[in-house]
C-alpha cells in the first residue's frame, strides 16, 4: 500500500506528523484506552501520520513499548492503519512509533 519513497521518508522522519500521543507514565489500561480514542479521533479528523510516544522503559524493556504494536494489530481500527513502524531518532527512535493511517477514501468499515 505504500511506495518505497514514502516508506523511506517515513522512516527517516521527513514526513510531517499530524498528531502526537504521549503515553509516558501511564498504566497499561489507561494507555490502551487513550491509544484507541486517539486512533478514533485521528480517523474522524482525516489525519494521516501519528506519533505515539511510549518511552523506552528501564533497560530498553518498556512495557508500553512492547504492547503498543500488539494493541494496534488488535484494534477495531486496525483496518484503517496502513503501517506502524518505530520512529526515527528525531522523533524518539525506539521509544516511539509512527502510525500511518489510510486515506479516508480507502477506509474499511
């Protein structure tokens, strides 16, 4: 669904981020609910590129860092997610994820 040039620009942090969600310091339940609401609002507002900050956790083993990709795959909104990938160092590196949403005309309900 994405061409190579777009993927390269995404992974290098050269695409403009439309919205940011910072999950630092949240418990799993709260973070999961916030992520789901963030996705719903972003889809409603026709946003494309989201930045979800999880933090790296202690020794790089953050709980949220590991859970967010799973939550995105299991989300009722997953059909509207084109890709989710670790962010570039300029946007938090391994402590953050880019979530690239489908264009509204490509949404799957």
